[in-house]
């Protein structure tokens, strides 16, 4: 049986960089992305959004990583994910949530991992999971 395919919302990835809890849910998600611990879906636009948010001055002051270090981490993330593109007709006017929704629509078997309650309410319950619930299902041996 193939494991589900996940889409990791930007808020989860960024929180993984910023958390002071190395065993916290978002840190585990980020670590899982870096080690290929689970299957996840990316797009060039989603990677660009990750980078853009991580390089915001207020966020960069908190994680203290250079743009080169961020690029290196995101290169590792991309190497472990499945990079797919969404047809232009599926993208909304603004990226952000609309891009995530388009990515989920293009791959109906995918599940969004997000801490954004408003976004989770926009989708069927079975299509989203908060980070705290998601990590309960990770195999601790991988």
C-alpha cells in the first residue's frame, strides 16, 4: 500500500525553522521533509513561497540563516519531494492559499498539512491534517 501524498503549507515549514522545540510537530515535519520520511508534493511556486517567507526580514532575524543557507535547505527539501506543476488555469489570482488549493485539486489523493484553521475549514476534513495530528502517524523507525 502506498503512503499518502502530502502538501506542506508554508506556515508549517516556516514554523519548523522557528520553533524552539526540536521534537515539536513542525520541527518533525521539517525534519521529515529533509530526510524523505514521508511522501510530499511541491511545485516551483510553493518552493518560491517557502523561500520568500523565510527571507522576510522579521522571520530571517529569528532563524538567523543566510539566503544561501535557506537555498541549501530548500534544495534538500526539493530533492526529497515530488515536484509537480499546476496548470495555469487552476491557479487563482493570488498565490498563497489559492495555489495550495489548486495543487490539492490537481492531485486529489494529496492531503494538506496546515496549522491554518480557516484554510482547513475550506476543505473536506479528510483532505487536511494539523501538524500535531500528522506526526502521530509518522513511522518512528524511518
